[in-house]
C-alpha cells in the first residue's frame, strides 16, 4: 500500500510541475477531476440488508471503495482501487465490523502504444466472463452474485495482461491474454487462490450492444496445490428495454471431479427508473446440485444510484447464506 | 466546407479541428470514438470527443443515430466503463461551447447544428452504413 502511494506521488509530481490546469471539479458518478482530467478520484459505496435462512439477519456498510486514475500522458495511466469491506454491520449480536477491512483490489499500470493494443502490469480483475469485470454494487442489477462468476477462478490476478482490439466491419474482436508467475501483491480473498497461471478470453460482438465470448484459464490453486482448468463462455445483449446476460463456467481440476455453473439473467427497463429482473442459475459443485433463482426490482433515482430489492430461492446448502430477501442501496461517485 | 447533404434527417453535423486531415468518418468509427474504444487519430494525436448536455435534443439525436442507444442504456454502459478507469467524453455547456472547443483544440471532435458551422471548424461527412 505504501509503495502504491509513493508511485502515485511520483506520477502526480510531473503533472503538477507541468502547469496543468489545476481546476478541480466533481461530476456525480464520474469522480473528482483534477489537473485537466489527468487525475480522477472516484469510488462507490454499498449499504446492504439481508435476511436469509442460513445466516444472520444483517444491515451492513459492505463496500466503501475508492479508485484513482492518473494519466500523465496520452498513452500511459496508473489505476488503483482500494476497498473497505464490511466496514460496519448490525446484526443479532449488535454492532460489529471487519477489524482489518482495507483491501487493495486493483493496482496496475497500462500502456497503450496503439489503438488496438493495451499492455497492463499489476493486480487486476481476472478477465473471465462479464460479471467479474463489473462486479461493483452500483453496476450490477442484483445484490447476490451468480456462482458461475466467482466459484471456479480467482477473481483477481497479479501479473501481465495484453488486450488487443480489432474492428471487423460492424463487429469488434477483443482478445485478452494474461498470466501470473509470482505470488499476488495481496491475497484476493476469493474462493480460488491462484498462485501461478495463465489464460485468455476472446470476445466478438457489436461493442455496447451484444457480444459472445469464450475463456480459458489454467492455474495452480494456492490452497489445494493442484492445477485446475477453468473454461467459460459469456453472452450479453443490450437494447433500450432489455439487458440479457449469461455466463457458463466449468472447473476441471487435475485428478478431481468436474464442477460447473451457469446463469441466465434478464433485466427489463420499465421506465421511470424501474428495472425488474430475474435470474436462473444451475450449480453443480462439491456433490451439490442446485437451481437458485433470484428475482426482484431495482430503482434508479439517478444514473449513479441504485436501490435493489431481491428474493432468492433454491440456495440451500450452497454456503451462500441460503434463501430469503436482500436489499441494497449503492451509489457511484 | 463539406456538407452533410446525404442524410437530411439529421439535425447535426460532425466537426473536427481544422488541422485534422480527415474528410469523412463512418458511423461505426464515430461510435467507437464516443464509446472510447478508439483513442488516437492516424497521425498519433489523441482523439478528444466532446458531448452536449444530457438533456440537449441534439445530443439525444446523436445518441440515437450514432450510438444507437438510449440515455438509460448509455448510463449503464458508462458506469461500467468508469469502473474500469475509462472516462466518457467531456460534456460541454452548449453547441456554441462545442464549436469553440473544437476550433481551438487539435484532435477534438464534436457535433453541432449546421447553422453554427463557419470556417474556423471543419465539417466531416458522416457516412451512413
């Protein structure tokens, strides 16, 4: 963390010395902008309520995140996200919180030599699927997270990533290749803990409207000390009224049984900020087979705010709190 | 000065800084620029797209015709891009402000009503699909 702050100061110094316009302005949902937009400070928070039959009823400030972008040149930027998890909660035992809540979520440097190529080094979100790359509470439609999006791969990695983009007429091909050859900068806290590994994701579609993608990751699990293969596919379709999203994830560990999960989610823009949604999942893991269903409605009073009401069923025994009701207020700033 | 006469149903014209050598641009290319999937002109200069205010009728038409998305869908799109550290195009107060910005800043691109066009900016032909 200290080294990250020192690096940030090193990058900020030339910006300040260059005489860049130090006008500071805040854009709701788009951060605090400084130095002619070369520095942007943003973040989000999520206040969650849950009452589930296999866990405590709880009201919690679950996420308080800050992210910083520093772009001293047109082709280089530094990005970091720091998050406070489980800052404070209220449950049957009274008020509590995570004694050590600060987590370094992301810290990477990116260089874009050409439009079609981006090179990144550091700690990043694993580019498997869709949800993992947009998992922040204000960006997704449900409080709960689908199992296919986090059960079979480490949600972050520390290493190198190259992203290439190619325009094929009306469509775009995007390829992300990544690898980790060292221990992570910080532990991720994910279900899977990757210590070494590499993979790729290939996506084709009409950017911003629809895409299909396939992913593969082979990694050494730091806890089990076995190599695992994860295969995935994902799909998204967006128009003015609907957002459809689906992901499939399969884990094939060396010498162990295959596990897999899939979900299909639909969200409808009813108008006036209301978005009902429904999600079906199928999960086969550790000998358990379940078909969770989540359903509910979201309300967006402003583009950067969302209130979610969600019911979940079919989750018995999945170590996710069970069935019941979830609610959330989150805001992007 | 080139005219966008091939698309009479549009209320806007696309303008760039006079130092920009391009003469035309496709809708797909313009959408990539405004969704921040393209960053550099062919001469290596940074692309600087600028937008009008969200409630502006011209912006709504531009979003509908070029970006093919509603304000709600674009809001969700940009929330997610922002989380990745990518900022949307800067929003300026008015078409006059867009005209003034594009006139002054190399690499910039914007859209205004045709009545605002003069020799201080360059109009590029927007090619339909």
